[in-house]
């Protein structure tokens, strides 16, 4: 199979989306794997096989996006649902379940939302994990320049921690992008020196 998206389920099992289907991968010893189809493509829905599947801890599902639609896979029922959106989301999702200095990501998952940066990093799209509704946060209009490399989050906590430039006074600050779409800055962190990295502790 040329294209495949591999992701770890909430139960610890591994899955692969390939050729429009979703497979459950089982180990058959030290050097052998067995793939079982758990979702078979139909005329209306094909499992995106070259996209990232992000975890939704709230519903124990996985979310991906392709060709203007959100797709939600439920490993308990082995169902894949296509959810139409009225907001056009960026096509390239780069998500990693761990922090790595060599990994470039623009998609972040918290306990309540999935956040995706626009291609120019001027907007942030927030997808609710409860109902999959999408909100758009214009970072420039909110008065900040925030790069994905200075963001940090947790699957068990709400909101995004960030380090970025505040346009109002030209200060670099550490703050939070809250789940309600507001941005709060910690005034004690305001500095003229760029803040290079940020690591979330909880």
C-alpha cells in the first residue's frame, strides 16, 4: 500500500487507514503483523489514508480531515462518520503525540478542542471535541503573532500555552489561548527578548 495513516487507539491497539479502509493491526510474534479490516470503504465514505488521525479523549474517537470534511473514527463501534463543515479547514495537519525538537507540528489537541493553524499561521481553527463545531480565531486581529513552535498543550488540560509577540506594545509574552477563544498574557513575562521555547508541565 502506497499511502497509509497509522495511529494508536485509546485501548492501545494500532490502526492503519489505507486504500479507503481502516485496519486493526495485531502482532503475530516478534516479526509478523496481521491486519484485519474493521471499516470497509463504501460509495459515500472512504477512510482518508494520507492524513493524521488525532485522538479525542472526550469521546474516545479519532478525528481527521480531508477534502472539506471532518472524519470521525470510533474504535469501539468500528464506525467512520463524515461530518460536513461550513468552515474551510487547512488541508495539511501535522500532529505528533509527543514533543520532539525535530518534529514540526501545526495541530494541537487539548482536553476540549483540536486546534489547527492556517497555512500562514495568522489564524487558528478550533474544533470542539464535544460536538465538532468549528470556530476561527484571527490571531492578528486579537493582537498577537504566535508561531506553532512556541505552543504547548496537554491531552488532559484545557487551553494552549504560548510564547509570542504582542502587537500593542511590541513585547514578547507568555500566555494562554483559552477554550473560549480569548487570549490572556502573563504580564510578569513581558520582555523585549524573543522567548524561544515553551514546555507545558501539566
